[in-house]
C-alpha cells in the first residue's frame, strides 16, 4: 500500500486532463444531439488510443526519461515534428479549455465579463504552478478528482432514476443528419479521451513523481496507476453521454455557441431535472472538472516545452540545473497564458467563436494523432527498451490496429467537402 501511494498521481493527472472538454462538452453534446448512437465512437477511441498513452508511462518507467527525450533519440525529424505539433496545439488547446472554464466560472460566481473570467482563471492557474512544485499540483488534482468523480456519479445515478426526458428511443437514427453526424465524429474523437500528443505528459508526470517521491516504482505499479486514471476517464465519458442523452435527446433543448450560454444551459438542464437544490452542486462540479483540466493543461504544455528547450540547449553530456528548468517552465507558463488569452480575445468577435475554437483544436489533434502514435510505437520496441519492459504481443497488435484506425479516420475527414467551413462555423 505504501508503494502504491508513492506511485499514485500521474494517472489521476491524466484523468483530470481528459475529463474536461472531451467529456463535459463533447460527450454531453454527443448524447444530447445523437443519443447513444455515438457511443461506439467513444468506446473505439478509448480502445485504439490506449496503447499510445500507456507507452508514455512505460517508457518513463523503463528509462527515467520523458518520451520527448525518446523522440530526439529516434532522430531530428520526429523531435522537430513534435515541437511543431506542440507549438500548433499549445495555444489552441489552452484557449479552448480556458474558454470553457471561464464560462462555468461566470455561472458560479456571477461574473459578467468573459475576458475578466478568463484572466482570473489563467492567473489562478499560473499562480498555483509558478513554483513548479509537483507535489502541490499532485495534491490539488487529487482533491479535484475526488470532487468531480463523486459529483458526476451522483448526477449519473439521479438521471437514471429520473429516466429519459425526450420522446425518442436513445438509439433512434431517424432524426439524424448524417453529414453533421460524420463531421462531429472527428472533433469528438480528437480529444477522446484526450489528444494523443499529450501522451508525452504521462511520461513527464511519471518522471516528476519518481523525483518527488524518491521511489522508482516497478513497471507493474506505474501501469496500475496509469490504468486507474485511464479506465476512470473512459467510464466517466460514458456517464456524460448518458447525461446528455437522458436529459436532452428528443427534446427541443439545444446548446448555445457562447461559453457563458453553454455553461448556463448545462447547469440549468440539471437543475430542471433534479430541482433547484442541485444548482450549487452541479455548478461546483462542472467548474471543478474544467478548472482541473485547465491547471493540468497549463502544467503539461509548460513541462513539455521546458523539456524541449532543455534538450535543444543542453548537450547530452550535461544536465540543466533545477533553477534553469524552473526558469524555463515559468517563462512558458506566462507565454502560454498570454498567447491563449489573445486567441480567446480574437474569437470573441465571432458569435460562433466558442464552437469554432473547440472544433478547430479537437480536429487538429485528431489529424496529428497517427504521427505521434507511430513515434510512440517505435519507442517501445526492443531497440529503446529493455526486454523486461517491452509491451506484450496483444498490445503491439492493438497498436497497429490503432494506427490504422486513426489514419483512416483522419484521411476520411481530410477528404470531406467543406471541412474548413465546418471547423470555422458552429
């Protein structure tokens, strides 16, 4: 038990990162608009992405390094392509998550200005993380994780007891616009459970947990921690689809494009179903979910960029000092916050900016996923890991199937007509 507690942390951080936009926003909308007819996509995305997130934890446990160091070992092309992917997604993802979080903050605290709410969210996240204290982050996310797990399960059970509110069967396909259905699949799966390039964060958090605890867990212990977070994330995705389907599918209700409108509608739907007494519980739960994701996203991108800069600037024979790493980390935190704020500001002028931002960020993540998946698969071959840490045969087979799955869907999406128009419209 003592060793388990020393290992526990990175998996919860992963779950907190995942249970945000992909669950509260995308999964809820999937259930609300399409009932249970998109459940297959959520299950397949979780299944076929699993190996590539697991490989991040596996590589870190075996080598004591992040998978970003591994990309550099493969060659310059994978390393610099990962840098490009990170730079492209960093501001988009942080802005999208911050946009949603600010909406729920406005509902919870009665803040009228969206920009003020964004500034407050970003400022609190940066103040929490500025010390680069992994122990503080770990404790905070565990508290938030407990709140979101209990509140989501509470809402899920109440919804099942209350029963579905619409007049259509939950698997009804007669009212579905299939063109919109197919286009929504990519944003849904793009962040389900989260973007594949964020697998590097698993390895970074695993390395940091080892440093912070002073204990290097066995591979079995590291994977148990990761699997706990991954399974929890997958189960909660199903919960959010069910919540959306039971409360909204087959009813006249629909979601707003603005973050404030969307967050207000989510909360009001629950209160209409459960009663006004549930307002504060649902508001705190929704804000906790998104705030935990926002903190984890800020930390993940800052650690990833700090690792990239360290690898570029520091010769292999040397090691960057802790002070240097902390300085870089803090600098990236500030740059990420400022850049994401101005991106949100740019989208505020567009009435459909909220959905546009989400669609763009999630779709780019999905299109990039096969490339990162191939890199991760290469890094867990015999050339880079000891025999004792190689993935089993079934995992390698699942990896190849996952790469095919991600590649085919990405190609299909890119060849669709009006893809760009869809990404830039609600």
